[in-house]
C-alpha cells in the first residue's frame, strides 16, 4: 500500500481509449498488405508509454518512471526545478544534472510543493498567481 504522503503524477489512463481507437482504425490498413501488421507496434508503444511513465513524489524521494528505467533522487540531492518553454518540469540536481519529471506540469507545482513536505516553496501561493486548470 502506498504511503499516504505519496503523490503520483501520471497521464490520464482514459487516453488508452484513443489507443484502442487507433488500433480499430489501423486494422483495415494493417491487413490490407501482408507484413503491415507491424503497424500495431505504434499503438502498443503509445500504450506502454502511457501506463509506464509517471512521477512519484514521497516524503523522502522523487522517483521518475520512464518506459525504460527508473531514476530515484533523494530530496537532499535536489537543488531546484527548471521549467522549459513547453511547461515541462525538470529537477535540477546538486551535481548539475537534470532529471525530467514525467507527467508533471506547471499547473502541478502547488501539489508538488505540498508533497515535498516544505522542501520546495509554493511559488504560486506566494505570488498569488493561481490560474484555473486548463481543459
């Protein structure tokens, strides 16, 4: 059972419905010419990416799960966060390396700060710049 202070950031699994729709639409093409069944690897890869990639923030660690591999960082090794032009959040480590936090966006910073146990300041609350969640 997960620790109650643990927060998981992931993409909505309802996106798997889109993957299923892609499989249905791809079927006539995949069976039109022998050998095109390999096209089914595309929605399979998207499904694995949706299910596997996530960020788990706990009281002691931040864990980034990717399709291949997992990276775990303890809070004391974290120097700060970087936000790129596409609103993706990166953890900047004291060593200078950066670790992408899958499924964490700018709108999640308040929740990330709350899950950090006070290790990260809630900049949105401090500046009073709360935006409504995007649809």
